[in-house]
C-alpha cells in the first residue's frame, strides 16, 4: 500500500513539474519593450535635452555616427534575442557576427582614432567611471524586460539568447548615455562604452541561462 502511495506521489510530482510553458505573445512583448524604451528615452532627453542639443551641434557628424552604431547594435541584437526565444529558430551566430562586425566597422571608419599624450589624457578615468556606471544603469530597463520575456519562453540555446540580451541591453545603455556625451574617441569608447556592454553581457551569461525552464 505504501508503495502504491509513494508511486502516486511521484507521478503527481512529475506531472506538476511538467506544466506547459504559457503561450507567448511576441507582438505584445515588442510593444511593451518599445513603450518602456520610448518612455526612458523621452525622460532622459527631458533631463539632458539642452546638453544633448549642444553635443550634436558641436560635432554633428561624429555624434550621429556614434548614435547610429550604438542604436543599431541595440536594435539588431534585441531582434536577435526575440528570434532566439522561439524553439524552432535556427542558429543566429553568423547573423550576429556579420551585423556586429558591420556596425563596429562603421564606427571605426567614422569616429576618432585620436590618442592623448598619456593614457590618462586618452581615457579620462573620472569621466569614464561616470560613463560606465550611468550606462549600466540605463541598460537595466531593457535587460529586465528581456529577462522577463525570456523567462516565459523556451529558448533551446539559452546561453546564446543571454548573450544577445546582454549586448542589446548594454548597447542601449551606452546609446542613451551617448546622446549627451561629447566624446567620440575610439580608445575612450572602446574602454568605457565597451566595458559597460561587456559587464552587462557577462551578467546576462551568468544569470539568465539559470532561470530558463529548459
């Protein structure tokens, strides 16, 4: 009798753990994400609007190039992240490499390759530290939203999805911050903007695969 009861309990436990993943609504998720990002962007511009206008006026071409590169990375990798949430989506590694390479190459061709007389002059640690912390903070709305969407999906390659989310969120954070940042030197951007993206991506790789349902 006890064996029968224990078997029944085991079956009940397995059944409860096999609850199907709730059907996703990708269009609604995209609308929610867009609403969050538009509100964040408008709020940021309301705070730093004058500064942003001065930055673009002083160096329109290079600031626009920086914004296009970072915005392109954020949008492209967010799209890849959404695609990877579907179990039937094929591998997207090659697409990610091509898109990322083209956008970074565009930045290399259009931004400054200037170096200061010293490492301190080039990297400006005080400004850079502020850039790093602010960019990470500004990346959190997209990171949290995409994490919630990933939690309700069933990606077959959670690590790849996590990397896409990290790059998209990190790029969005530095894009928003970059709208009021006058610096366009590649060494500076690679260190502080790149560092922000790398930290967010590392956090995504460490955390997100552990919370998926697979």
